[in-house]
């Protein structure tokens, strides 16, 4: 990994065509952009295990590898998790 490139602290599990995923992505993009944090988005439909695990809860957000939220992303709570 190059200098200045951070490992994503936030992971968003979702799927295409999911309006809650679109809302979560907007919040995560805003918060991570403000704080200079990286995030990664993973489509659960590309992996049978992820689809089985998260299908009923998407979007699911992880921070530092631990589940943080599902269905909705609370902006203040996400900011606190990334700065605390």
C-alpha cells in the first residue's frame, strides 16, 4: 500500500437497487470524507456466504471489523465510533 493510503475502517455490506443502502452510502461517504477515513463497499450478492448472513439486515456497516449498524446508519454514532 502506498504512502498516505489508509486501510478502510468502515465496510458497507449491501446490494444494488437497495434504497436503504443508498441512504447508508450517502451518510458513510459524508462522514468518511469529513474525517479523511476510507471505506469499502461489498455487494453481498457476489458471495453466497455474505448473502446468507446479511440478506435480511442490509445495509450492514462494520467499523474496524465489528458490526456497527444495520438497516440505517446514524451519522453521529458513526462519527463518534471513528473519532472516539
